[in-house]
C-alpha cells in the first residue's frame, strides 16, 4: 500500500525543467544591466552596461548570463545535471550564481533545496581564477585573491563538487565562445573543449619535472665538442678542454597545450595566449639556458630553423614564438629564454605517440658566417601515451577526492579484507558460537558507525537508477567516481556475488541492515522476541521486494520524475546519510522500518528492500554453494531451519542463497554436537561403545 501511495503521488508530480526567457532574466537582474538578444549559435544572454547621461552613448558589453545546463551539463549524485543561473563579467568574475533546478535525491525537500541554494550562492564574488576548496558543512567561508574555502553540504559531497565543476566549466566555456558567437562566428566545432574539461591540480616546476611533465636534457661542454668533431669549427670552445663536464646547455621541454601542463606553466594571461595561438594544433614549450646558449646561434643563416619536431619519420611544420610573457619561471630558470613551438594542424602532432625535438647547433667559420655546421641534439619527450593518461587520471577531480580520503579508503579496504578472511574460514570462526556473536556484533557496529554514518558508504537503489538513466541517455558513469566509498563497495559486492551471493552485502555491509539487527539484538536482551511468520506467508511476502524493484526501474522509462520519489521507499538516506535530520514523513518511514525489525526480524530487508531484490535476482551468478550440508540436514534434522532468523533454509535442508544473509548461525549449529542431530547421534554412539571399567 505504501508503494502504491508513493507511485500515485509521484505520478502527480510534474517534471520540472527550468528554461528562462529574456523577460525572466531581466526580472532576475533588475535594473543593473540591459539584457541583449541571445545569439542563435550560443544560449547566452549578453549583458550591457546602461548608458550614462548622453542618450547617444552606446551601451558597453559587460558580461553574460546563462543557464549552466545549456553550457556544461555536469551530472550530480543522481546522474542528472544541476541547473544554475550564472552571471559573469568579461574578466570571469561571478556576479551572481543561483540554483534553478536539481534532481539530487537527498535534497528534494524545501529544507534540502535551501541547503544546495545556500552552497551555490557562495560563488558570488569569486572568479574563474580562484582555486576552490570545499570543506565540511560547518566550515567558515574564506576567500582571497586566488584561493577560496567554501562550506560544503551535509551528506552532499558529490552534489557540492558537481556544482563547483558546473560553475567553473560553464564560465570558462562562455568566456571562450561568447565573443565568437556575438561576432557571428559559429563555434560549433569547439576545438578547445578537450582543454576546458580538465580540472588542473596546482603543481610547481619541480613537481612537474619529477612527474615527467617537463623533460630535461643537459649537455656538458665536452658533449658539444663531440658534436662538432671532424668539422672545421671543432675546438671553437676554449673552455671545453679545461672544463669538459661543465654545463653548456640545458633544455626544459613540456607539452604546453595539455591543460594540466600549460595552466601550471603560465598564468591566466599567458595560458589564454597559448590557447589563442593553437588554431587546432598543439604547442611545445622549450626553455633554453646555459653559457653557450647565445654563442651557438650567433648570426644564424637565413632560413635555418632553431628547432625541428619530428614524429614517425616526418618533420612537422611549426611556428616559433617567444614564450616569456606570462610564464611562471622557477628561480633557477629565470636567466633562460623560452620558446613556444606551435605545430601546424596541417601536419598534426599525435600527443599519444613519441616524438622528438632537435636543437640545431651552428658555429661561424672564420670572421664571416661563410659556413654553417648543423647537428641535431634530440630530446625524446616522454609525457605521451600511457604517462599522459596516467597523470590525467591522477589530476582528475575524482582522483583528488580519493587522495584526500586515502586513510578512510585504507580502513575500508582493510575491513573488507577481514570480512573476506572470516567468510572464507567460516567454520573456524563459527566453531565457537560466542566468538561468532562477538565478531558479528563488532563488525555490524563498524558497518553502521564507520561505513554508514562516518564514511557515508550506504549503497542505494539510487546508484542503480542513476546509472541506468545515464546509460539510456548515452552518458558514461564517470559521475559515480566522485564517491570513493560507494565505488569500492560496489566493486566488492559485485565481485562477491560470484562467490557468496547477496548475503555479503545485505548481511554484513549494509549500514541500515546493521542498524536493524543491532536494535533487534538490544530489544531481545530485554526479553522481546520476534514473530516468526508462517512459511507460506514468508514465501509470498518475499516476492513484494521484487515488485517494488520492478516498479522503481519501470518508472525510469515511464515517468523519470516519478522515479525520484519512488526511490524514497528506501529509508537509507534518512537514517544513514542524513542522520534522521529530515522532514517528518521521511523520518517516520525510517523509524517505522526499524520498528518493524523489532517484531519481524529484519522485515524491511527481507520483504521490501528493492536493492536487496536486485542483488537477490543476480544469485544465478553465484558459483559456490558454500554452506556445508549433510545428508541428514532436512531429513530428519530440522534444527538449522527452525533456528534461521531469515527463514532461508527449506524443509529439505537446502539453503536459498538468494535469501541468505550469511549470519553463519547454521555453520555454528552444523559443528555443535549439542545441537546438530547427526553429531548428537555420533556422540552418543561413541559413548555407548566405550568399554566398562573393571571392578577393583
């Protein structure tokens, strides 16, 4: 009945899709700006500064207003874009940021919506140049000219980071494309899209050198002399004989057109200059320094190139520009000279394959440059292929989140390792019923307190519905990577489905399931016993969760907006993610589910949970029947069946693994010669054949 009520209410909820009109924008901005016409090629409203006293004064373009979902539809926890109203000026300052629409499952209520709106409003007054650090929900907002600390949203880390990425990427896109669109140029090709999509982690020159982002080659005076050996200009360096190992030339080479490289090498002005010079190609930065830097190129012959770039046996066409402006030199390189080698798109550089850069050496012969001797000194650049892919991953926003939580991840992985060992050595663990009980209660406490309330690692049917909706829309599942705990748990759960089945998650790793079982353990200590349902009713009720699952998944294609309400049949978000701090209907439902477990052992898990149904439906993937059974199990022994709280053992003694929660109680009984009938009989038989003691 509850599910039916949710679906009826959900069917009445209209789909909310915010699309602002020009009049709406004028109303939002008041009298601050004149709102221009939106260009046909870009969904952005140009904003003009109102004219002064002179009526003939032409309004000046001062900024842009837009909906972020039209520019950069970054997906949040639900897998759907978060739509913001953003106003920026020509310098990339955020004049206004307001929440328009979202589909985040934790924040669909009025209070939840207010939390996201308050977080979004913090970007007002910042700019695209700020490095933003999102901290806890109680953190104080701080900002200076370059860095900003914003308070996060409780249980909404993924949502907050999605909003930050939306604001940053959309502003960068608009700044780049709006000028061309307003000038009438169609920016449909958007060649710089690849560069804008990367969030850059700040690195200094030495860090980039250690990572291989900057390739360094040094040549001693003796190396240079060997280059000219056998020519008429050999021995032209008189210091080479006395100081053969002294540094003569050093080159630092970097693929400046890669954003994770170029944005760290140049300031904002310099990076924009690099992007403007690309024209669909790539650019290399070469910083040259050393005592022979000038003398080797004195009075270079006309038409002789300074640098040559080769790839696959072909010489690439390039332009050489000065790169000193905007370059963030390290102290040791400030005496050097910087060159930007722009490779023409007509002879493209494949950055995924090795290439080489050669420096052409020249020396004068005699008082006039009558002869030029050239010999390339190759620099094989290594920041390509797998190395480029590796550092792209390491510098991605989701990887930074993983790095920040490394110790939590390590603790979770250690706990999963302990659980694997325990389940693999189940007979040893269950040989002592009291030891098994202590271990189980201890691990369930860890699951509730750490995995659930601390790590926020509660798996949910929302993960499945969001993934299905993303795949149906042709999107990838990259948005899931922002939550490391969820990703690790899903990988572990899906892997253990092949070994132990559904029970690894439902019995040991579900924080809400752990909460129910711990509450049941407490009330049982006060003498309150569960009600065991008749076997026929138990079988029928276990089909309810499959109906709930089918209804939730079906709504993805029938009424996507209704799915957002239907998934609230899970009390996980209220009890675990939001610590019961939510509107009263959600709290009442969560408390009701816990109260049900007091009377019917883990009743929600066994009869209602759609996530449990999804995992149980995958039971055919399980390859092991890992619970030991005897021929006497079920006939005549029924002890395990009557003691199984989950009623997952049939009258034949066989275990229904799709309903088994791996509590290991039956394994303890199977080894106990005080409870297991075959062992009791064996014990009595041994006693009966013992020889009688001889009379004294």
